[in-house]
C-alpha cells in the first residue's frame, strides 16, 4: 500500500506562531495540526493562510474543550483559578498577595515568569478562559 504524503505549507512565521500558541504542548500541536489538515482538505488546498490558522485556532478551542476544562477544573484550586482569570485579563499579579497560588501554577507549568511579570504558558488556554467567560466571574465552564 502506498503512503500518502501530506505537504501542508505554512507561510513564513505561522509555524512559530503555532508553537507559541500551544507552548509546544503535544496534544495541542496535534489538535491544531489535525484541524489544519481538515481545513485545507475542505478547501482543496495545501497552503495555509493566516485566515486558515485563525479558523483552526477557533476550532481547536472547541475540539480541545475537555483538555482545557480539565486543567481549569481539576488541576487548579479556586485561588489558582482566580490568578489565571486575572492573568487572562492582562492584570498584573502581585507575588506577595497570591504567592502560594502563583508558585503552584509555575510548578505545574501553567504559568511562567517573563521579563514583565507572570503570564499563562499556553496562549490558547488564555483564549479559552476568555471565551468561556471564566475571567469575568461567570460560571459558564461546561
């Protein structure tokens, strides 16, 4: 049986953007890759555009819902969820006020420290938090 080769072409910078959005997380990389191949197959193309990538990220936020919900609901305490919601909204987190929760999230590699303070490691998780209204205090996380 002949193997079919998938030659998906990404314009300059899109591969780097995918790695940044997923923080190189294997499940999320696979999910985006699968959605991208599906997107291109539907359009009978092999070259992705930025519009394709945007659509694929939106689809992956839905298809990976169980993963994001698990991290949010099962891996994080209420206080950690509060920190994540504040970070998703772009608020600065004071180490002295939320130190234990922040350090726990850093250990779990959900949050990382950069030159400007702290941020969510996986940008797509930030998108999911904002999309599901958990950052505004709503309980719409199902």
